[in-house]
C-alpha cells in the first residue's frame, strides 16, 4: 500500500446504533455482553467488545445530522466456534427475555439464530459452516 494513500483505507473501529433510550439499551447490552460500558452519559454509552470493536449507543433524538433510519435494516453479528455454542447463546439470551426473531437453524453460510434489541436492531449469532 502506498503510505500517501493510507488514510483513504481506514479500518472501522466503532459501530454506532441510534437508540430511543441509552439507559434501556445499556441495560440490555450489559446483560447480553456480560460487561459494563466503558463510557456512559445520558445521551451516549460505549461498550468495548472482546474483538476490539467499540459499540456505541447514541440517543436517536440527539444525533447530528438527524438520523432517519430505524433499527432492523442491518445486523450486528457475533461469531461462535460451533453450533453448540450458538445453541448455548440462544438458550442464555432466551432465558433473559431477549426477543428471538429466528430460532437456531442451518443456513447456507452456517448455523445461526437472530434476535432483536429494544430498538429493533438485529443481532445475529452464528457459527460459520454450521460446524
């Protein structure tokens, strides 16, 4: 790569979800991630994921420029090592009352289930290849 162009090929470091209530979203993600946010205010919270990616939860009504989209049109994916691990996450999330949109099933890319956060953002848990 040409060092002069390196700034044009940046890596993503954050995923920002626009949410109705950061406090409600923090409670939800704290439960499924098993971690506390590394940053929290009335309008924003940030979780550090094990992969190094940061997950931001931003109050929809304070986003500038104003956000127009709603949850459900994209997915946050969590990769697991096996179908058994997918089943274990599914059981844990279902026991916590997480809304499951699709129970564990084999699809062409692997074994997966899909859930939803309080704002309708889709969460996909999968094991590539359905192993």
